[in-house]
C-alpha cells in the first residue's frame, strides 16, 4: 500500500479523476451494518478479506483542518475489479461504530 511520489494529489477531485483513469472505475460504499463494501454497479458486497487497499490519499478541509476526506483505491483479484471508497469525516468521526470503517482508517493512519 504505497503512494508513489508520482501519485500525490492536491485535491480530492484530482485524485479521483486520475485514479479512475488508472482503472479504479467502480464506486464502493461502506456498509456499516454488514461490515462490507458495496459496489452498486455490480450489486456486489466485498468483505475485508476480499479486497486490498492499493493507495490511500488524505485531504484536509479548506476551512477546518479537522474535516478530512480520504480516498481509498482498492482492488479485488477475486472479483477482478478496482474501485474507490471515498470517506469524509470531521472531528466528530468517533460516533461511527463500524469495525470496517475503523479498520480502513487505522490502515490509513499507518500509511
């Protein structure tokens, strides 16, 4: 899980546009109740064991550095797909109880 120097972005939209050009074309939503990612395009649920995080890009809010967005570029060789998980949160993020969300953010902070 690396962010090579050539893949540094100034804005969330810049990251999303480039990642999509590089093949991360599916959109994933975090399913809190089910502890999985959901791909609407394929009506597919991915458990944490079915995907890897290839890249993580963080962006702080323009007016409040406590507001943060993170884009996760993920891939699943099992399902032959690549996509993006975009998660925005602020200082009050602690109210979210999803183990999957917590794990994604733990993995992001390790990067």
